[in-house]
């Protein structure tokens, strides 16, 4: 008899449904690839989902906020989830995958086998097989390309892909670390808690297995309950063990630690207003920071990060500090982490996103080809999402031109960069190139040449000064062409307030899509969020045909996008953009780019 096996065929199989895997799948699907995404949990989001609840962090500095698919998701969250409720966040992520008709999603499905073949010394993956717990069925996926976005790099041991675990010696790559000898220790994992402050006191009886907190244990990890930034990341263990094989054992210890921490908050008498806090969430699925890291064509190092990552094949960027957590986690006698600034934004090369020895394997997320020290910065989820979008876009180019991932690097890297930037992804210092007929066109409003300078944000990598223009509501800007031109795509980059300065709440509230602790005590620390005030809410894009007819190419009355691309196929002599209203107040808008190709 046996159990049923379902067969799937696709262009790209993405293993892992965290933000990196989601971005890879969405980017590939939007580019025309048939995608199967396999996720071993009942929801998407990985560390960002309601099962774990780690914050989506990224590059330091407001001007460096990640754009592309991750900004699209976070802007939608502000609109659909203004009170930052995790059920709505989970539903939003689910909906982003479901909206793409080219994606087949397999939830509750864990990849546990792979078939590979070898031709002329080149090893490739043919199929992967996953077990779906809900249906008790096997799913076998045959694909031209695979992307391991699983975090733990499950395809490494299944396929023989080269990988690394642990910390390199400082001499191997000349890194400025305290690590004299290499080892297999990693950063640990966390089971988080979230709390709710109420107007009335309540009681809490800890479970018998809760770990009792002592003054010595709590000394360097004392909770700051009145800070909106308190998300208990330091409830961390397991880096001094096998961060994959010992997860169940470590999870039990983390739960005891988390319950003990709340007992301390509630009952020790050492935390101000302790009786007014309730335990709102206890995470049973550990959020991991580090495990296997794939080996690619290039291994990015701490030195690359500190030098600014000026790679010719830049495909994404980072900017989170070098944030290395001690393997002993909570029980380390010193500070829980070492914090070092990075020159945000620094570039990340495409060569770190595909396997050195498996010719059709991409990867994205915290498992890309980098050293432990470099990974301490590039592992955060907003960065991981940009890596996923780059991998998905590269998979499209590989499919279109019959190339391996390495072939994309050798033959189509400029195309990859151009497509990423067209989709709204910022690549530090690079600009989109303009067609000659755009550069030669007459500006409808003089002094608006910045619309075609190829920079979709203001950032110090472009030099000083604003890279956009101010336009009054109701005023049209755009181009009159010297002769009729056929237009395939109209590109628009808007100001989505990357610094989030126009949102309510303190800096922590404004920067993060979700919150940790909830304040229901009348303090106003958990406000209802709004859309960024400078973002255009309503607009029209119009054209004039060769016979003088004015046509409407796009009209939007509830815009949630920072980057807009309007696909079209028409011959025009004039192209205009007219902003109608803002999400905030004012009579003028800030536009970064408006052009076409």
C-alpha cells in the first residue's frame, strides 16, 4: 500500500518560507517562473511569524531602509494592520504568496530527501521530496533550479553542497575577532516572551519547571519593561551545542528560562509596576540566529563588510552592526553580545548566493556564503529578504537564458542589477540607466531633471543633495518625446518616508512592523499606526498617442507602494504623472523617479 506521493514540476523550487524564501518566490513568480515554495511550518514568515516573533531588522539609518518586496510588505502592514496584531501580520504574509498565480505553496511540508545527478563532473539537484504532516502525503518536486532559504540549509547535507558551521579563526580571513582557533560554536537561539501592561494588577503562578532567576544571572540582562525596545532577545541558549541537532533539548531549557524571567518580572518586587504586567506570549518554537552557512563562489568576510562591500556584482546590501552573540547565551558571565558599527550601507555580492559545487542551487537568508563574523551583521531579516529577491530575480535570468547561477554572474550580472533596481531594490551607489529617448525628451515642467537621474532614493552613496523633486498636487510632470516611442514599462519611485519619521510613537515603534510588549495602561506607547505622510495616496499616469489622443495608463486612489511599475505596450509622444493626494497633509509631494523604457 504505502502513502500517496504528489508530483510537481516547476522552474524554481524554494525551500523555506521565511522572508528570504518569500521574497525569492515572489520575485521569481513575478518574472514568469513557475515556483513551488516548501515551508515546514503552517504559516509563512519564519522568525518574523507569530510562532517566533523576532523583529524585522535591517540596515542602520533611515535613508538605508530596505526597499523592494520587503518595503512592499511593511507598507501593507501599516495599512491593513495598524494595531500591529500578529494574526493580521500572519494573514498578510500568507496573502502575499497566495496572490501570485505562479506560486504553488506547500505548507506543513518538510524537505527530507533529494535526488542528484552528475554530468561531466557537474553535480545538480534533480528533485527534492518533502513530508506533509497535515495530509500525510509525500510531495516530490522536480525543478530546473532550487533555492535553499531554509535558514538551516537543509539541502546541504541532502545534496552534498559545501557548507560551514561555526567560527573561523581570525587568521583564516584576517578578521578582527577574538577567535584564535576555529570551532563549531555559533550564536544561540531564543524562545521569546511578550508582555502586556494593564491598568489593573494580576497574579502569576510560575510552572514548576520555570528557572528561578538569581541576582547574578539577571545582572547583565535586567529587563527594561517601560522601554518599547524590550523584546527579550537575550533569552538565548544553544550556541555552545549543535544548533540543529540539539534544538529540542535547548527549547526545553529556553522555555524554563522564559517562564523564569516572567516570574522575576511579576513576583520579584525588583521590577517597577511588575504586578501590572501579564504574559501575552510564550514562544515554543526557537528563533535561530545561526547554523549551517553555504559555501558559494565567494565567501564574504568581516573585512568586506567594514570596507563597505564595493563589489562589481553587488546584488543587495546590509547595514546592521556586527552583532556577535556569545555561544553561552544567557549564562555567559559577560555582556551577551559584542556590537560593532558597519559602514551602512555595504554591498553584498551575488557570488555569495549560489553554490560552489551544486550547479543549480541558489540560497538566500542567514545561510549565504559568508564567515561567522560577516554573518553577525547580514543575518537580520530585512537584509535576508533583499537577498531572497536577488536570488529569485537571478533564477528568472537563468531560466530565460539557459544559464547556471554562475552563468548569470559571468554573462548577465548587469541585467540582474538592472532588474532589481527596476523592481525598487536599492543597490548602493548604482543608478538605473535611462533610454536615450528619455534623456533626450523635453521636460514638461522645467527643472525636474532629477526624475530621470536613475536614483530612486536620496542616500549618501549618491552624494549630497536631494535626488528627487517637489511637485504640487494636481500638477503634471513628465516628458514630451522628440518622436513617437513605444513604451513597455513606466517606472515610478515615491517617497515612503524610509526614516518613518512621520509615524506615531517613539523611534522603536516607528521602525518596526510589529511590537513586542503592549501597553494598555494609558501611556500611549502602543499607538495606532498610520501610512507614511509623504507617500502619494492617489495619482494618474497618462500618455498622448501619435494621433493626439490622451489615454489613461494607470489610476490609483489607495496607493500602498513605494515603487510602481506599469506594464504597457503603446506608442506615445507624451508621458505624464499627476499626484492627486497624499496620505498626510500638504499641497506638494516628493517624487524620486518617473521614467519609462
